[in-house]
């Protein structure tokens, strides 16, 4: 019946047919059982197994077809777990934290700034949280300056040495030496450039100690108006001439005022080089080897000075962020940690504050439903928030949405079962019990008199199969029953064959190539014993049924009304499995296929004479 819209069944007992219809309800079929003979219908009805008596009704449910289909789908999907969430409440979806916000909070709460998890930097976020916006902005600006200065130092070849210089400069009081070096280096750089075009100065003999001062005094004498004399020389000239003879200016002995000036400038540059070397040694900086290295030295000193100033400003600003919570910066590493903590707080917020926000969200979610009424999915949402796990929170939200849909489906199932129970309480109880046991199908067998069916046909999609008992005695107008369901099972018994000048129902089914089947012929469960009258006329071209010895399985043949046929098929009356696809492409019948007329019958439409006993010979 899963594949065939029209089937003719002959030589079957009420019990055998009842068992088959009971199995069809297990496949979910809604069967309409009717027939011209009320006694035949009652016999099949009485033979239905006790196990399906709850699926038997006298009318179809009054639920709209769409709601009935929805009911059966819900029974199949959630019917077995109707009481699984008893006593549970699920929170509404509109009050749950947004997953994107939770992910941002988790990221902030999980941030770890290098070095900021311990020491003085650990308390900085808590102090900044209570500052006003202007003060916090000023402190953040200083911290950014510190990081920029340290970043500039990190790009130099002697980064580690310069960091030590900055630390010593800030924390060990070497500011005077550093400032002296910075001034000497800048003047030396400029003077070297300015005097580079002057005459070359050469020292041919070592200058005795104090000689430079004597030459400088002689220059001061000349600058103040003194004159050089060949006789009666001044004392300054007498003292300076032995020292000047040790120099050569452009290869010549110094003679003029300009030569003395050039010598004094040379001595100043040499003295400054010595002082720069001494200060570099004190501060731990590399000593320039030639004048070409002076610009690099001055740039380095400028970077160190800027870093020292910014670190000093940071120490001053964070020392008393709060009156009761001073933050000390004992060394450069501590200053860098504090600066990073301040900048990170400005860019990403306080990790502890984000963690507090997650805890607040978790507590809010938990308080929406009392603890004793929370569902496992709800507990998973709260646990994910407290674990700072955004992926687990997103998954828990999906599960919570699924649980809401599940609860909504169960509520709808209860409502539909209640609607069904108003008119069919036994059917509703049976379907609910079947769903709880995992029994599939949710079919129904409705017995209804033929006249009632023809008078008021069921609405579309109310029934899946109409079973017509005594089809052999029906005229062609019985085809109106095909409007009751998309499938028809015409059952031929020992009723007299219809006699008419027109076409009978079986002739039309034969011309429509309906499948013809034969039952086992088992009459042991028949309700009313009656004389067995052959259902197939002697003149039929259908072969006689095989004997039990010849047929290991159920024999299937074609009744006389079906016309010629040569195939037989075994039928399992317990489980109505779908018929396999035809084998091969030939037209020759096979022993394992049910019979079907090979060509439309040429049955004459004329009337047939009646035979005594209600049978046609």
C-alpha cells in the first residue's frame, strides 16, 4: 500500500485482513474501513487485535488536518520525553547577555600585561578606576611617553647599556655628570664643525703640565690690548713663547695672533675630548673614538634625557595616585611595568573590572530562576560566565534555545492532545502511551457505513487508505470512494458478483492495471461460519491457487474479475513492507512478483445472469 494506489485483495479472512490493517496503523496509516455489508465490516472490526483497540474509532478526529499532522510529528519527536522537564523553568531569551559582549568581557578579564600581574603594577588598575577622567588622562599621557622613550632606546645597538644609564640617572643622582656630558658633547660637535676649515695644528713636543693655561693667559693678554714685542717683552709673552714653540701651525712656527687663537682652540678641543671621555666612563657610555661619532653621542644623550624626564614624571605622578595607596617605582623595570599597566587600562579597561562584570552577569542570569527549578542548560550558561569561557557560553545559549523549543513543542503537544481528547479520548490516550513506549505509527482505523461515507466524503488528507469490503458486488459508481483517500484496497469476498449493463468496480480497477493479490485463505478466525463458495468463476483464466506443499510462502493470484495474469507473489501479513521495484525490463511474469493485468481487459459490459445461491457459475 506504500506504492500502489489501487489494490484488489481476494480470498482473505476477516482475521487476516484485521491483522494487516493493525500493522498498517503501525506505519501511521489512517484507514477508513467501509463496505456494502455492515456484517462484513463488523466482522473485520471485531477481529482487530486487542493491542490496537485504542487505535480504532468510529470517526476521524475533528482536528484540522494541519494540526493533526503537527500532533503526530510532535508525538514522534518529543512524545517519549513529555515529563522529562517536569518542575523546570527556562529563562526568557530577551534578558540573556549578548555573546559578543560576553566575549569582550572575557577577553578583557583574561588579559595579562607583561609584568603587571605582580608587584606595584598589580594595584595600578584599581587606583586608576577611582580617578577622575582628567587626572587619569594626564597619567596615561605620561605613561605613553615613557613607553615611547623606552621604545626609541630599544632600537639602538647599545639598548641594554642605555637602559642602565637611564636607571642610574633617575635613581642614583648622576644628573650633574649627565648634564655636563650632554653640554660638552653638543659644544664639541659644533666646534669641530666650525674649526674644521682652520689651519692644521701639530704638537711636535709634549706640552708640560699647565702649559695650556699659560697659552690661554697669553691669548687673554693679547685680547685685552697687549702687544707682542721683540725687546722688553711682557711676562705673559715670556711665559707663553716656550710652549708655543712646541706647536706648528700649517707646518710653520706660530707667529701671529691668529696662530695663537688656533692653538688655544686646539687645546680647548683636546681638553673637552678628555672631559667627554671621563664623563662617558662615569656614566657607562661608549667613548667616541673620533669626531665623526659625536653626533651619534649627542642623539643618544638626548634619548636618554627624554626617557629620564618621562620616567621621573611618571614616578612623581603615580607616587600618590591615591593618598592611602602610594605606588613606588624603585627602578626602571618597575617604571616600565607601571607604564604598561596604565596604558593597557586606558586601551582595554581593568581585567578585574571585567571579571567583576562577568560575575555580575552570572549572578543576574542565575537569579532569573530559583535554584531548584533551573534546567541543566541554564546552569551551563551560568557556569560558562563564571569560567570566562565565551565559546562555552555561546554553546550553552544554543542549548538553552533548543530547550526552549523543546518545551514549546511539549506545550503544544499537550494542547493538541487535549484537543484530540475532547472528541477521541481513547485515541489520544493510546497515541500518548505509544509515544511514551517509542511505538511508531500513530495510525487509526475508522469503521463507517458505506452510505455515510458516500453521503459525506471526508475532507482532503483525512484518510490515507480506504478499505472497501465486498467490492465484487459494487457497480462502477463505487469509484466515488476513491475520493475518500489517495489509496483504495478493494476486498473481494464470497459476495455475488455485480450484474449490470454497465461496468463494475472490479472491471474498472482491472482496466486501471490495479494490483491483484490473494490472501492465505485462512478461515480459522472467521466470525460467522458460512459455506465456502469459490470467489473465482470456473471459466476464469486465472490459474488455481497453489497448494501448501507447493508454496513455501503465501500464495498470491488474481481473481477472475482481474482478467488473465500469470504471476504470483508471497505476501507477509505481519509487516506490510514496501514492494520491491520490478525486476528486469521484460514483460514475462515472474514467480516472485504479484500479478497485474498485462493488458486492459475486454470484459463485456452486458448483464450477467444471476445464479441461485448468489454466485455466478
